[in-house]
C-alpha cells in the first residue's frame, strides 16, 4: 500500500490505534490545518476506520444548567 503522506510514527497504525488516535499523519508536512484535515480523512479511509466528526469531542446527552437544578 503506497500512501503519499508520512505516517505519524513512520508506519501505518493498526485499526485499533487509528480509531483511537486523533492524528494519524505527521503534522509537519502540512502548510495549513485544512490540508491536514483532508489528508487525515484520506488516511482513515485508506485504513478503513471511522472518520472523525466535529462533534465527536462533545457529549451526546443534553446538559442541564446547574442553577435551574438548585431551584427544584
């Protein structure tokens, strides 16, 4: 498998490592964050792991303000 970008640790990670890691590629080879994001998506497709989504870091459950709970 020939991939045109440099992997972060010199070799492609296994699928488990790739699924848990936020960056698979060496950051120094990119001029801007958008190019890096596109290349990261290509790398994830190459390894057949799920793509990262912008809302992945947030919670999926609604949050209730602490002030409104104290009054109940």
